[in-house]
């Protein structure tokens, strides 16, 4: 999104050695490297901001905040390159497209061969202090903490009603004297 874009640009410039950059455009947030590779930093918020001719590799930061339309807009571009790849990074924001995509890469009989999925807790990171996490546990709802710091995709961490999807029958239902069909 627009708030991530400047941070990603600064991080990229801090990471890349200056001698590998052939051309840089701060306004367009575009870099051409001396080997001919191009790097663009774009936002997923704009209607057509991710439209491109093709992609070799895409890093989708904060993908859990992306609208599904944005992801669907770039996936056809991977077909234009045989070995194109994407790295989706983020905290889940409910059981949305990002969660469904992550499920495709989990180990097990349903795993898609082209997908790999990973899951880390914030407490396992050497960059997050345990005292910070303890403080967050005290001030956040349990569901929000699970979503933000344990990457547990809930139906909606801010919702009043939880697990409502499990209450909806998925098969045929026989009407009875308690059912109102109107």
C-alpha cells in the first residue's frame, strides 16, 4: 500500500550496493542494475498500478492487506515468464485470498507442487523483545494478538462474533418446526 511503498524504497536503497546501480529514478521508484535487471517499487492500492508486461520476480510485502483484485492483476503476468516467482510476505488479515494462497503451500497431501508456505511467530524473532510482546498481550484482545504476533488468520480479529463460519451448514438442511424460511 502507499505507506509501505516509501519504506520498501528506502530499504532497497539501503540494501543495494551503489556500484551495482546503473540508473535510479526516485519519482518513479525505479532502478536499473548494471546487469540489466530492473526493480520497480509499486503500490498495490492503485487500480492499475501493478499492470506490467511481465514479471520475473515479485516481492509482495504486507500481502495480507492487499485486495484480491491486486493479486489477480499480477498473476497472469507470471505466465509470460517460464521461471517467474513471487514472494508473499505479511500478517494474515482474516481468511482471505492471502490465506488461501498460503494454504496451497502447506505440507501434506493437498500441497501444490509450485507453492511453499512458511509460518513464524513474532516471539521466535531475534528482533522482537519478549517484554514488548508481553506488553502487547496485556493491551490487545486475544484475537488481535493471535493475528498480529502469531500470524493466526482469524475470520476477523476485530469482530464480535467469532467462528461463525462453522455454524453455517454446508450440506442440505431438512426444515423443521423451528426453521423460518421467509
